[in-house]
C-alpha cells in the first residue's frame, strides 16, 4: 500500500500516537513468501524495514520514516498438538487468539496482559504476564522460530539450529530478522482463579501488595496499576476519581488452595471491589474497546527493579495531583519460574530483577509531552536501582 492509497493514513499508524513518522509503503504479508519478497525488495531499494505485528511497541518501532512497514499480522495460522503439548503459530497471531485456540485443549502458553499484542512482537521483547511466575517468560517456552534474515533467506532457529540466533530472538528485540512462525511449549491451564481486585492506592497498600505478591506461591501472577479510578460500573460513583490500586490477578494453581493464596491481599484492607473467581483462562483477557478512538500519546518509562518501596509515597503524591488524560504507575512482581532459566541463556537482560515497573502519563496533545515526561521521570527517579528499557 502506497501513500496514494486512500487507506494509507490508517495503515501507517500504530497503537500509540506520536511524531509524524510516514513510511514510503506498507506491505501486508499473507505468507512466508510475501515476507521474503518484501525483505528482498527493501534490500534492493535500500529501504529501512519496520516489522509490525500488533503495533504495540511503546517506542513505535512498528513504523519507519520513509521506509517499508512490513505488517505480519496476516501470518495468523495456529495448530495445536495436544499430545506433545506444543503449538505452532504464525508470528502475527495475537496473544488473545493464540490463547483462545490453546484453551480449546485446556492448554496455554503465557504471554502478557493484553490480548492484542502479536506473539512475534512479545516474544522478541521477552513476555511477562499472567503465567510468568508459574511457567516463565514467553521466551522460556519458545521451542523454535522460523525467521527470514536480512538477506531474504529462510532459517530455522532452535537450540539445535542457529542457536545464536535463537538466543538473540529471545528478548533481544526486533533486530535479528523477521520471525514468521513460532513453536511454543503448552501447559495444562484450563481454569484459573483470577480477575480484578481493587484496593485504595495508599503507600502502605502499594508496598504491602508488592510484599504479598513476592511471598505468594508461583501459581500467582499479578499486574497492578495505581491510578485514578475511571467510572467503572462495578465501583460506586463516590469512588470514581479517587486513587485506587487496580490489580489483575491470576492464580493457575489448585482452585481449592486459591482462597489462601488471595487472603494476604484481601487482608491489606479496604477492598473496594473483589472480582476474583474461578474463570476459564482466556477470560483474563477482556475485550479491548475504544476502536476508532485516537491513538494515545504517552510518556512511558519502564524500570526493572528489586523493590518499589522507595517510590510508593511519590506515586500517591502524584495521584493527588494528576496530570494529562491518564496517569498510572504499574508494577508486576516476577521471580518464580522467571529465575529458573540462567540469566545468560537468552538475550533478555532483566531476568535477575524481581519487578517490572512503569510510569505512564497519557496526553491528548504532543505539546503536553514535556510536562508528562517530567512527571514520569520524577517518579522513576525514586527507583534508585532501576535499569531502564523493556
Ligand atoms: C497496552 C500494552 C500492554 C502490554 N502488556 C505487556 C505485558 O503484559 N507483558 C509484556 O511482556 N509486554 C507487554 N507489552 C509490551 C509488548 O508486548 C511489546 O511492546 C511487544 O513487542 C509488542 O508486540 P507487537 O507485535 O504488538 O508490537 P509491534 O510494535 O508491532 O512490534 C514491537 C517490536 O517487535 C518487532 N516485531 C514484531 N513482530 C515481529 C516479528 N514477527 N519478527 C521480528 N520482529 C518483530 C517490531 O519490529 C518492533 O520492534 C504491552 C504493550 C502495550 C502497548
């Protein structure tokens, strides 16, 4: 698709808004051959390539100014082998679609907390989500990848074939070729005990939640966001606009043990909403709305740390004086199975860090970004031992 095409403006967007990055063309690959043709064309015409899967890169790496966007979202095949507990899928398949297909067999591979990211994109990032403490990062369950190299050659990457490429793909970012197909290990995960728990966002509760999540059994993973409560229907109106700690929690262990797993979190006190229940695992990924809404413009910074205690007071202070269209501080406690894999076994650089934390401010106008970045950087500065970038 070229700039002269009526649909080009929409085709040249990603999840986040930002600067005007206008590619020369967008190529939609439907199969492996299309990817090979696109890579060779870009090479022969000296065009930079941006591979785009789900388009969720916060740095907007799914676009390139004047280059070729190679959109692989059409590579969305999926086959499950329940006997070997493996699944092979196109790299452009979304995590939500993969999860739904695997669930038909009572099986799952862990991705992130959002169903619309592509499995290829989250794999080259690392992949931390609702099953990470139980069965590792997404990359820890990757068995093989089919890759189109910058030469336009098709290669297999696994522990046995091109092991250096296999190492790099697992958390090294989208720099090593176009991943076209992935094979993952599956785990038996039919029902989980999970859902949303909403607590007041006080500094004590933020610190207490992090401590409880670290002490919890591996079967539990949680993604917690301190934010101003939007008008969610399950919260009484008087809580809308107040500072809450909204956690999506997933316990993939024995359902009978789940009440004990969750008790330390409920004991933090002041529970505002408790929607934790036995659910099929795919329900951890609720439908995502806002189709047609403008792409959010964000200042977003991620830090890999061992504690968030030092930032809790600042988070609460910032929520007392929110800026932008939305402001949030999110954290997830990792550890567990994430640490079973040796640090040097994959390109993922943060395995030794216990917590993935990020601060974000969304704005409606790019002119507001300096103020948003000041707020974000002001918060992450409290994370003294933070290593940036995910
Ligand atoms: C709302 C939201 C929630 C998120 N939640 C989580 C989470 O819970 N856990 C987590 O780990 N991450 C999370 N992320 C981060 C996300 O997983 C990564 O940014 C991921 O790389 C996005 O993949 P994508 O294909 O959707 O994005 P894209 O922007 O299309 O791609 C991201 C990067 O991967 C490269 N890439 C994509 N596909 C391929 C491919 N087939 N071959 C080679 N390179 C490729 C791109 O070139 C780009 O550099 C979240 C991001 C957002 C916006």
